[in-house]
């Protein structure tokens, strides 16, 4: 146990003599109440027998004082029963004034408040006071003064009232006991309250699922005869996937429900139940007035009871805040301000996340549905009903829509097949004909003629024509197609035979002059010689015979 300083001991003794309570002394000095009580006991005079020779005030009393019993623990020096004559403590109010403690920090209140507004800690404020303001007080005094400044009167809550038809609040609570087949269970009660008129709707469910939340709110809209523009809910898992005050992530099914009814869900701030105080009070009202002390044979029986109670009790009461009958207030002011109901109920469907297989299909209820190739091995959101299957990306954008298939069946959208995985026939007749036209006019005409004669059957032959283009030059293939047209050959084997024939040698252009070619005039003298009888002797030795 720590030993207090002498000035603190004196302060406790003085304040006790001034009529201060133990609690007040402990709060002002920043010490424990038990410590204050212990030192008050030590300083309290105890009746003892008067000595034969009374000692003077200056004479010390020898030996321990039997009236003072030391507490267990380390030795503590008891404070004197009489304060010595010394200057008054400035922290203590003078005698005759209202008892109270004057802090050394009061002259610096504006400086301390400015530091608090700037986000400074008490320690930093103390350091600045010492260095800049020549502050003579202690750090504890600054800390206590900061704490006192923080005890300002809290601001009152602001009541938020809604315009007619603007808002409904939704929340779950515990329902009454249900006994079925000897089993005792307690369901969940869903309460929907219109914020303006306090008109309510109540229904019990076994579980707080997304489907039950949607069905309960939908039934409430049908009961009211219209839709509010906003729905204020708690951050219940049935509706909110990720809690975030600024941008909460809602369940995709709940988002679709809101789009269907033209409303908006507004989750409250986490750990702020007063943001939906009307439905909080509404749930307690149902539990205390409609269900207290009751037990039902089934879930349906409890819902029947709640419907009757809502009509005969809850709607007929005079609400404590509005001071009006709930039913009259609703019918006269709010019902006409509700948004109209859609023509159909929100469709019943199932949904779940799915991972796309390596083959580009998502499995939904044991059937398989194609998606665009860029979603292979990625997660998507699947939503299906009795007729259709819809697949969404992570932004809830539709990426595929299919007719529902039987288990074990595959449903493929041709647009979901990658170009590298498509056969030529799957690309269509016009695409194949365009590729054939690129080979040359002869190949294009041959392909068109074949397609006109044989129809879709010719697509396989045209696929073979494009395969020949990978082995033979386009001009050679085009020439073969022209020859096939000339002879009426309409089979792929005819083209193969034409392409297998040896290619004619290239014809050189005729040239009249060349260094190696003699002029024709040089052969004029040879003509008569070659075709005349052979001479007996050479009459002209000048002629050069070749």
C-alpha cells in the first residue's frame, strides 16, 4: 500500500473537517475511496483516559499512541491531529466559503480546451503548458481537469419523424413457445412498422433466413396495400452480407426484391439500435402485449393469433407518441402516400454461388450451363427457378441466361464457345463461303456453286477446300477450281487430282536479239547450199560451212 504524501494527508484531513464526503474527496484528489477512508480513521481522535499530568502542546508523547492502530501492511506514518501553522493551501477554498477545490488549470482553461479541440492528449497539453505557459501544477491536475472538461452535458437524441409513406422499419425478435409433437420450440417474430402512423404487421418464422425475411416484408406490403420508399433494417445476416456504415453489401436476392418493389434498404449504423427505435419498441409491444403468457400448438396457430391481435388490439390503440388511433391515422394520412404494389409477387427462386468448371460450365441442380469463356475457373452467382437459370458476375450483371434443363443435361450458348474451339461448320455457311472467296474468284465461284447444288451437306466439302489451301498456293488452288468448273467437277477428289498433276514449265518470252544468237541474214547463204547437190569440189573457199 503506497504511503501518501504529507500534503495530501493534510488535505484529506482538512476536507473531512469541512464536511466533504468520502466520495467527493476521492474524486477530487484522484485517489481510491478506501484510501481516503483509512486516513480519515487514522486522523480521527479517540477517547482515552486523561493522564494525571497533562502534557503541554510542545511536549511529545513518548511511546506509541494506543489510540492509533496501524493497518496491516507496510508501516505508515500517521498524520498529525493538529495542522501546523503554515500558509493556506491555494488549492483549498478558505474557511467560510463553499467547500471546493480550485484547480491550478482554471486560468489555462482556454488553452487546454484548444489543445483538446486539436486532438492533443493530456500529456501533450501538460508539456505545452509547462514549456510555453510556465505552468506550476502537476500532470495529475491537468489530467483531472481534462477529464472534467470531457464530462460535458451530452446532447439530447434527435427524434427523426418520417413523412407518410416514406419509411418502414423491420426487425426480428423472439416469438411465443410452440409445442408440436411433444417438442417445445420458440420461433422468431418479424415485425414491420410504418414509421409515420405506427401501423404494423407481424409474422413468425422458424428461422431468420433471407427467404423468410423477403416473404415477411412482402406480406407486410400486401397487408398495407402499398410500398414505402425506404426500409430501415438492422444488420441482420439474412439481408446484409457485409456490414459497412457507408457502403454495406446487401444479399443479391434482397437487392432483386427491392428492385421488384421499387424500394431501398437502409441498414442502420452498427450497434445503434435507436436508429430503428420505432420497430424496437414495436417488437417489445408484440412480445409484452400480444404473446406474453401464451403457448401455441403450431406456427400457423401463432400467426392466426397475431393477425387477429393486430386487427383488434394493435390497430385500435391510441399510440402514446402520435396520440391518434393507429388504424385511423394510417387510413387517413399514410395509405394514400404509399407506392403502388407491382402486378406480380416477387418470383420464388433459389440462388447460390458457383465455380465455373474448366470446360466452361456451371453446375446448377445437377445440370450444366455454359458461360462466356473469360469466366472459366471463376466464381459466379447462380439464380434459378422452375423455368430459367441466370448466372451473374461479381457485380451482379447477367452473363448467361438458359432454359432450365433436366439433371445430367448440358445447355450451351454458341456465343460462349471461344473462336479457337469452334469448328468451321459451327461458324456458319456464310463464314466458310467468305473464306473460300479469299482464295480467288475461281475458288469462290466453285464454292458458291457447290453450296447451291448440295446445300448444308457441302459445308464439309468446303471445309476440305480450306484445308487444301494450307498445303497448296492460293493461285494454284484457284486455277484448279477454274478447271473443275469448266469440266463440271464438283467433288473434292477432283480438285485433289488436278492439284496432283505436274505443273507446266514456265514459258520464256521470245526475244529477237541476244549476244549468243546470230542475225537471220547470216543464214541466207546457207539455204541454197544446204538444199543443192553436193559439189565435187569447193568452188568458193571463202564460204565458211558451219
